[in-house]
C-alpha cells in the first residue's frame, strides 16, 4: 500500500484523477444477493465517550480528545455537547449507545482522509463496498461533505472506477445514509486498499461521521420460497408438516455450487448433504420457535470459502406454541351466587358446559347459579397464530349452610352469657369485642354495652350469617353528693343523683330529720352529726348501689354577757358551753382601752376574770371569738360584764 505523504502517492493520485472519471450518483448498492460481510469496520465500542485513535497510517488527520477542529478527527460514541452546530447523535447501530464512530472535521485542503487495507477477499469476485455517512451540520446552511471512494491493489493499482457521493445533504433530524459501489477483485488478489477522499474544503461545515464500512460478496439474486411460492411458513406445535423449499438463482454464475444452511442460534451451519436447489424439511413434534434456512451459492473455484459465497434471503419457518388455556373457576360456589370462569393465552375463546352453557367470552360469568350448573366446562382457545388448544375445569355447586345464632339474650353489666351458633364447620363472630373466642361456635360474651353480634357460618364453600342481640342492662348507680356542714338548728339540702335504666327506685336512710326521704334533694335538719345513705334500685334485677353523705352539725354558740368571779360558786367563770366543740377556736378579750386582757386557743378552761393571776376591776370588756373550724358567722363580737 502506498503510504500517505509519499511523492509516488501524490504522483499516482494526480494521474488517477486525470485518467479516471469518478462516478457520481445515488449509492450503487447490490440489487442481487449478498454474502456475509468480509469485514465490518465499526470502530469498536466502549462505555467512555471517546475511543482510542486509529492505527498509524489509516488517516493523516490528527486525533483530538477534546475539541475537533478543521483537520482533526476523533472516535466517539455520541456527539452530545461537542458543537452547537452539530446534531446530537449516536453511532449507526440502532440502540447501541456505546458503539463508536469516526467523526471528521474536514481539513481546509481537500484530500484523502481514510486508507485501510482489506484482506481475505476472494480473487475474481464481485464485491459491494459500502459505508454509512451522516452530515452533522444543523442550524445553518454550511459546506456539505462530498466524498469519493475507490479501491486499489496493495501495490497501488486502481481497481474499477471510483465512486463519488456528491454533496451529502443536510437534514432536519440526524440521518444516516449508506453509500456504496461495486468492484471485482483481480485474479490472484485477496488484499485491497479502500480510500476515502474529502472533495470539499474545510471551514463552515463539511463535518461528518463515518460508520460500519462493509465489504460483502455480491452476486445474482437468490430467492428461497416454498414450492407453493410462500416466503414464510407458520404452523403449530405438534403438527406433522413437511416443508419443501425451492431456490432460484438468476444469471451471472455459469455453474454455481449450492449449500443449504440452518441457523442454530449462534451461527449458520451446513445441512449435511443438502447441495441442490431444493430442500425438504420435516417437522414432527418440533419445539416451538423460528427455524431459519438459507441457500449459499458460489463459483466452484471459490466455493470452499464462505467468504466467496452469496446468500439467499433467510427463510423463516415459524413453529408456534399452542396456547395454554389454564381453564379455571372461582368455585366451589353456592346456590344463588355468581360463577366466574377464566382462561388465557388466546384471541378467540369458546366455552361449553352443563345446562346448555355456551360463551365466546374469555372470562364469562354465570349469575344466580343453580345445582344444574355443576359439572365440567370446556374451553377451546385459539391463539393469534391460529393454534388451538382445549382445556376444562370442573365446577362444584354446593348448598349454603343454615346459620342460627340463637335467641336474643339480656344480661346485667359485668355478667356473661354463652352464645351458640350451628349449621356449619367454621364460624366467625363480629365484632370480637367482649367475646372469649371469635372463631368458636360457642363463645362466652361479656360485653359492656348492648351489642349485636353477627356470626358468619361456613361449610367450607359457602357462608351465611345470622345475628343475635345481647342487651346489657345498666345498674342503678347512686351518688349521694358532697358532705355537708351546718350549725345546730339550721337545715341543708342533700344533692343526690341516680343513673340507670328507666323505672329505677331511690330513697334515703335513715329518714330522720329529712323532709322527704323519697326525694333526691331532701332538706336535712339533724340536731347532731348524721350519716345519710342514698339507695338506688333498678327493676331489672341487676345490681343496686348505695352511697353515703355525712352531715356535720356544729353546736350553736350561746355567749353569756355577765359573770361574777367573787368566789361564791355562782357564775364565777365565763362559761361558753358549746365552745368545747370548736377545739381550735381563738378567744380574745379587751378592756375599754383596747388592751388585751385574755387570749386563748381552745376553751378547755373558762376565763375567771383574772389577768396574770390578778382580778380585773368590774366593768365592761369586749370579746372577739373565732370558732374553728370556721362557721358562719366566722367571728363573734360582743361585750361581757365582770360584776362583783
């Protein structure tokens, strides 16, 4: 291969363009049948946005890992953010976001920018050379790429005519275009050199990406079909089918050899002994899947190498799986309930069953079921591919249990009662509050308030319910009110309250000194301390209650206004008898000048008219008495005379 930059290369290039007129037209792609690619230059792939530079000698452009200016190239898996005037795009392979492509920003001087040797070709064989190219420019009307492809021998001799794309147009969205041409390898030549030249100058535009450069043998049209002319065959799993494939080869090859191949999921494999233009394939109990066949064709001299063959269209024989109906029902069902049938896996359904049942629904519902609906239901399911399978499901229709929760019952609060349900094999009571076991047929109920219990009775298939009311009778509750305090001779109203069911009875004991013992608020006038009890009784035989209230009666103070402490044994002391009932009382006596002459807390020893052991002179003295515990009035004020 003549290297870039040599004087002989430039002399050859000048003579090449003088003596050869490049073809410029739409892509010259093979219209016959192609062989497998001898080479596919896809520039590799990787998770990083930039790939490695090309090997030395492939391009005379400089590699850039950052900005790609005129005369530079890079290997990249996407162009996002590289230039505001370029499309944001990925490589040519759809969905391969890690695939690399060659991005080229044309040099200011037109010239060859890509040269690569292709080895392993078959001598004397026609090839299609093709590549995918995209004009990156978007946003403004700039210079358009215009490139020329040609092939030469390793020694630099041109093979065939060069091919020029003409101006590669701009588009509104990223658009990959395939350009290609034909050439025939000379005899005894298995290596050629592909050249790609940019015919336009760099500047504002002329920016492109290049990907998927392929060389493939090109030959006459080879078409495989069935003997009836079909190019696709579908049948169903389990069908016993023979498929006759027939190939037609048009022109060009004088005495071609043929070989049938089948794809095994990883590669194409020869079908042993099948070397004519006909192939019979037998399918009996074949697993579902797509079976792919093709015919390879080549000249006898080169047929030993698959690189020298062309291939027919791929003929697909589809063995479609039968649907899996999975027929089912939501039974057992009870009399009067709805029965739901269900199947799957198809586009058409046909149900048949007892009592003349027919339906084309996928999931039919039979309402208000009766005993006549019991039995086997069969469904025939047809898939989108026309494959048919049947399945069946058995429906059980059972009579419901007879639920009986027992008679309603009445209890007193705090009491219990046994509930009794029957008619099934399992039971569920709601609410569960107050029950010893909500899943028992005979739970003990101890509710704190009247409760309606519902029991669900099941026989394993059907459930019915019944209700029992447990009425809770509340007791009569007595509240005698707060304790009272009065002075002897006064009255006080007791403040009784009762709660409970209607018709309750209440009364006070003892009835002494009460104006109405049958009243909740009687007037009490006891002469001394008294405890009264309020009784509340219901007429429902539930618990009665009572509560006490204490009435404290303080003695009335009678204060003498004269005493004569003369030693005659009569009225020698100031005797206030009731004051003994007020042990914390304060007693103070003053003379007319306001001087304190007597002070005592409690009055266990009456005053004898002395101060510091000396008799006070006769006269008027003034007292202040504060009974404690305090009563109304809180303070007694008055005068007392000491007489002789």
